[in-house]
C-alpha cells in the first residue's frame, strides 16, 4: 500500500485576494468612523455655539431690565443720572450697558437729543447693551451681541 504524503507533492500557492479584501474593508470602515466622529464633533460645536448665542440674547434682555431698574432708583430731575452699568455672568460673559437720555438737556450729562418739546418724549432713554463672551467658553469664536432699545422708565 502506498501512502499519500503531501511532503513530496508540489503545493499550489493560494492567492491573497481574501486578505486584500479584508484589509480594504477595514480601511473603508475606519474612514467612515473617522468621518462620523468629525461630523459629531462639528454638530456638538454648533449646538454649543447656538446655546451660548441664545444665552447672550437673554442676558441682553436682562441687562436692559436691570438698567431700567437702576434708572428708576435715581432722581433724574436732580441730575443724578445713570450713564452706564457693567456686569459679568458666570465668568463667561461681560455685559456693558450705555444709557443715553432723550429730552433732558442740562440735567443729565449723557443727553442724546436735548431739543424735544413734546411732553411724551421727555425722560425717554436709549439703552445700548453689549454682551461679549470670554475665552473660557472654548467654542472657537467670540460671541458678541448688541441690543438697542428705547424705553420710557
């Protein structure tokens, strides 16, 4: 009886196409994962920027109300006029408010328009609020928001 031995036979070399396909598949999957990670980080950054922009708008509204409160606590007729207020919010935002008076010539130093003769317009204020973010937010761009209102305190 003869033994079948593979030692003496010539073996055919297999092609490595399966290995090449597996490596190509892994490269495609790794590329897709990197793209998904990049898109996820961009979406996170945009969401944070939108959130902080909305917060700056709400802070500007609050600063306007605070300026009206500060104006009402002073006697404008006696020349005790509030010209500006500054504040910070959580160490993230700087809030600067500038107040200009309409129709109070000679009474307040920061009078915008002094020659108004209508009784309805005397005592009106023009309030400019500037909200600026600090670098501690780490969102890349500085958020700046300006709000101008005309109020009758």
